[in-house]
C-alpha cells in the first residue's frame, strides 16, 4: 500500500462529511466521500432549517453541499463501510467487496436510529415507531403523536409535526425555547400499547405513570454512534462516541471524526459544518497541502 488510491476518504456524506471532503479537495487533496445512501445524511429528511441567515430546506442544503463537493473535485461513492483497517495508509472495505485506500480518513457516520429500550419495541417498528417526521408524519395527519427526546434533531422534528398531527407531545427535558403547539412532559416512555399498530404509550414522570393516546412515536433517544466498523483500539467515551482533539483528530493521528459520531457533539447543523472545516484544515496541513 505504498501508493494509496486517495489522499483522503470521508465515510459519511452528511453535512460534516461533505464539508470536510469539499474543503480537503479545495486544498488540493484527492478525496473520496462514501455513503450507503444518498448524499446529505439526515438533512434530506428535514424541511425548514433556521441555522443560517437564510432559511433552507434540508433537501436544498443537502443539494448545495453535494454540488459544492462535486465542483471541488470530490468523488462521490456509494457503499456501506464494514471495516476500516491499517493505521495510515488505511483500507476501507464495503459490503460489496470493494476496497479503497487513503493516507487519511474522516469518520462522519453520525448516529444509529434511536431506541427506547423496551422489550416489545421491535413489534412496532414501522407500525407506529418512526425516525423521520418528514417521511412518516403525513401518515398521522390529525392524529396524536409523541416525540421521544427534546434536544437536537428532536426539536426540529417536533416543530415539523405540529403542521400535521392533531397533538404533538414531546417526552424529555424541555429545551429553553419550546416550539409553539407542542406539549412537553419531562419524563420517559416505559410502555407501548396497541393491537393493530401503536395506539398509546405509557409515560413515567415524577414517579407517576400515565397512559396517553399515540398513533406514532418518533424516536430520538437511545441513539448510538454509527461506529461499529472502527478498530476497537480507537479511544471512545462511555457512550461509544469517538474521542477527538480540537482539530477532530482521534487517537490515531491520520484518522479524524466529525459531526454527531464524535464525543461532545450537540447535533446542530452549524456545529457539523464547523467540524468539517476544522478537520479539513488540519488534514491539509498534515498532508502538506493547504488552501
């Protein structure tokens, strides 16, 4: 592996990954950005974004970031990464048997779908349990729905649902700014009920349990970092998020992590983009190329 195929491989094409890839390519690096789905990550499931001076939809932002990457010279690839080996140069392997090599790698894989941690949870997956308001919200027009989790993407999803559902209840610690039209309960979901799809949930709050009607639960708690394919030797925090330094560098000098997969991430779009910029700048300096 004396001559890796790429200077940089970015695994994950959400906002953090696309930003890192774009800035690295602008700095003169040969870059591949891999994702198992379409570029944009969770952005493609969001409508209005208010993180910037202008209001964008998630799809518009994803399209803009992808266009910027392509114009900068990033190669966009598709494939689910199953293994990362080496220590610089690195080998990235995908489910279809492809192998790609690079001098450095950025991990931008985000989070796995949330879990409530209930024994009958899988019974309601796709039958009342959802992870995307824009995708599934219209199925519950006029019906009562619940959002599990109150911060990060959960707050955006709750706001999205207010224009669709008959009643939106958020279960979790209320944020400082509460969306209008949303009821907050500081507690947790301890039960799912319904014979033909979800019909109600049991909530525990202040040591008291109550059951409320719910045709759907949008789950944004119990999310784990999507980092199962990474070496076990990589430093992580107690929840499995990747530990990084101020530049996004992990415990391996040529391996970086950006966005929600890293320790200390806040699930904010602006933070993800800033992560991508910082990592790309550090990688450009490390590999001897700067913009």
